[in-house]
C-alpha cells in the first residue's frame, strides 16, 4: 500500500512519471480510470484550491467522492483523529485525502495501514501535491529543461508547508534553491539565503512568493504588513526586462506578496499552477489507487 505523506515518498523517476501522466491528461482527458473507486476527503483546515482540485481530479477520473466536514463531525464530540479515520476506513474507501493542523497527522494515519493516505497539507511541514504541481508547472514552462534553473522562494518560509515540500522536491529535481525572508520568517538552513529581495532574485529564473502564515503565528510577528510589503512584495521593477516566472501557491495576499500588476502580467504562472493542480492530482490518484493498488 503506497501513501503520499511527503515528496520523499516518491522517487525522481516517480515524479517524472507523474509529470508525464499529468501532461497526457492535460492534452486529452483520460477514460474513467477510477470508476469503481471511492475517495473520502477530510479537511480540518480551510481550503479553496486543494480540496476542490482533488475533488475535480477524482471526478474527472470517474471516482465517487465523499467529503466529511470535521466541523459537523463527531470529532466535535471528542472522537480522536485515529478513530474518525478507522471508522471511515470501515466503509471501505480506496483512499483518504487529509488536511490537518498537525505536522504528523498524515503519517500517523498512513502508519495505520488501512487505506492509501494522501496528504493535502499538514501543519507547517508538508504539502506534497502542491510541490508536485509546482514542479510540473516549472517543467512545462521550461519545456523540460529544469536542471540547474535558479528558483528563489520569498516570504514566510519558516512556517510554510509549501516551502517545506518544495525545498526538498526542487533540489531532487536539480534546481538551485535560494531563500529570501526577514529573519523572523527564515528557517535554519544551509541554502543560500538573503534578507534583501533584490540580492536574492538577482540570478533567479523563477520567483516563488509565499504568504505570511498568520494562522500559524502564536502571536503577531509584524504589526504592519504594509511595511513588510515595502521590502518583500514582488513589483514590476523586480521582473521588467527579465526572463523570469512568478509563482505563488495561493491564497495570495495582493499587494503584500505580489502586486496587482505582476499578478496580471504574462510572467505570472499563478492560475496556471491551479489548472495544473487538477492534472497532477489525477496523476497522483492514478499512481496510488490504480498503478500501485
Ligand atoms: N495552495 C493551497 O494549498 O491552497 P488552499 O489552501 O486554498 O487549498
């Protein structure tokens, strides 16, 4: 039984297979490969993109999808996550997709070995399908020529699960990763890192901006995000005259993370990332629930 708890569950070869399948699904929707499968989605944190993207992906492949809303579930009566999961698994789903506040939650459920578990974002450590859709978007943008490309990740890196998974996967796939953040948002790292945005993006082929993870800050880190934006918001002056792609996993804090003008520019891949998320999640579901069932 295979799970996707974080990107290191997939080898480089598997990631290339996911990219290949996602590309073929983007060119032509496949037949209903998962028509006899049942998938349960379990989101303990809000989501716009990931939940709907997984559900669209599953339905495009013909799977049935059941969503359990934790706010209206028996977790509110004190049932543990493990018991909730075991009870759902007693209904014989083929996979469970989970988003949770706790870093270890997807691994805890995967270790129960009841059904393939797919991590849709846990705590501040892992968001593997975001990293996979990001590498797919980069791969497409550069026609597969990604080895040695320079990517700079900017923002609240210390608290971002997108950064956690991406830093690992981007390096596995041969990209050079640089980090830019104020010291409050910078993790312990051996990667090249800068407080100054201009210095950090000097050689960048790709900028990946991240929002401040306000919901994960125990107390406010900055009183004034307008002041933060003066130093870290991606503005036209940062991309003009350069061959550079701008990415963001969403939700974007407009004019704090990225300016309206940059978001609207043809250098922004932000909505392309969302489109690609459906094809990548189709490929992940196929890999876990069909090819390795
Ligand atoms: N990128 C991402 O995880 O977005 P959502 O929180 O809307 O799912």
